[in-house]
């Protein structure tokens, strides 16, 4: 019973902080609870808890951390505009202009002095530039 309480107690910080280590210790506590239910002694329960927790930390944690750091697979915001084609509505120069990008009209300007985009031309959204303003 104590192992189940410990597993539940370790599950609370997992939900609050999203640190996968707490979940791995909770699974280790669950394995120790199963060991206790099968009638094993206290030493065996602690050994199962340690082996299960360490095995999860060594083998599963790197994958879980990599998965959490990767973030969502859907590009949003400025990242979604990279590589999109813009239609020039009003002449765009280094001072001002208007473009239509993914169905929305934006004010824009050329980052290269002297470069002018004429109306009805299409231009790729640059990979290394900030979004239009």
C-alpha cells in the first residue's frame, strides 16, 4: 500500500512540472507495489524499485527529453511564413509597400537598399529575414 501512495505522490509533481523523471520513479514504485503484492520482502521491493527506476532513467529518459524539447510538429507564427510566396500589391521598396501573404495583406519593405518589387510580382519569403511589418 505504501508503494502505491509513493507512486501517486510522485505522479503529482510529474503533472505539475512535466519532468519525466517523476513518472519514472512512479513506475518504479508501481513495480515495487506489484512485488509486494506477490509476497516479496522489503529488500526485494527496494531492489525492484531501484532497478526499474534506474532502467527507465537510462533507457527511456533520453527519448522523453528529446521528445519534450522538440516541440509541436506544426509550424506556427513567423516560422509558418518561411518559404511562402508573397504577391506584391503596391510597390515595395526600402521605405514602404503592400504584399499579400497567405491570404492576408501586410505592409512590407525591402531590406536591401535600392531593391524594388513591382506590383503583381511574386517573391519568396526569405529564410533569414524578419516578417513584414
